């Protein structure tokens, strides 16, 4: 068995940048064709140009159930059967709970939880009928460890993890595997935005994440580095490959040991 994905078709959400773009690249390198989707078009169009013939770019709002169903149906008509679906689209709106606005809570769940439901349901309906397929949701280690100022994000990611596990249980007998990858701090635009909000420069902020923050009840990163998006993408590739053929309903932490797997 290898991680080769030659001949397989993958759908990736949130593919325009960061972890999503890294997942697209890793899948392409293993031979997959990829339907790269994002709310904005620039990032996915750039990937389609870079990987001409292997990547198809589409805009998609994962919060719109009808749009998701239409895109998956069209992809199966024009590109072929969907073998892989990777949920990466996500947002973070940081705030203490007492100051958290209703619209920020709702928007966070709309993308991070509802979006995962919409995409996974559309993919699983078709995969289960064929008796094969793999769905991976990129969640967060915040789903398992409380984080100050991140209640909406953490709760939405926890919902996405448990949803994916439940889906995995329901479709296991029909040959579909469902897993989650839970990154810790990763060098993405989302991470940089958090650092910018703190007022610290990137180098100082990164050092603080690696060393931990006792006042925020946050451990550091034992491996001593911030993750690169490719670290997460490689975990995704493993889980969708035949090398993980007996793994389902699993939550793989990719955080350098930051949560001490609490």
C-alpha cells in the first residue's frame, strides 16, 4: 500500500490559502484530481493555473446547503465520482464569551459546523451508494482543550469533530471512512491575524506560542516549532490514502504535543 491517489477525485473547501491550499498541493502531488473551492476565487484560480489539468477551481459558500448540493452534483456529472472530501473552510472570531456578539457566534457555527455538515452530507450520500470514499474534516486542538477568547471557535470545532465521528459510524458498513485532523498553532493568515490583534510582532508572538502562556492557562509546544500548513496536509493525505484503510472515526492531533493530548 502507498499514499498514491492516482485516478481519484477530491473536493477541498477553504482551498484558496493556508491549510486548504497546502492540502490541494499535497493531493495533486499524490496524483489526485482536485476540485478546489473557496468563498473567494483568486486563490483557487491560482491553484488551477499552477496545476493545469489537475485542479478545477470553483467558488463555494459552504453555509449555503443548496449551493453545496448543486456543486457536488455538477462535479459528479462533469468530473466523475467523488472519492475524497476534505473540509478545511473555517473562520475565527475571537472574543471573551461575555463580549461575544450573537452574529459572531452564528457566523462561526455557520462555517465551521454547518459547512462541514453540508459538504459531508452531500459527499457521503454519493460515496455510500458506491461503497467507497473518505471524508476528512480539519478541526482544531481547541476542540479538546479550552482556550480563552476562543469559545465560539472551539465549540464549533468540537461540534465538527463529533459530527464527523457520528457520520463515520453511520457509513462505515458502506465502505466510507470519516476522520478529523486537529492542528494546533499553524503558520496561516488566521494565526497571523491573532498575532496582529495582540499587538506583538510575528517573531515575539511565535516565541510566546512555543513557550506557552501561564496567565492564559496555555501550554507551549514541546516540539519547539509552529506548524507549517504542509504538516497538516500530509496528515490529511495519509488519512485519505489506502495506508489508512482501517482507520475511521479517528481524531489525529497535529500540534507538536501542545495539548499534551488532554
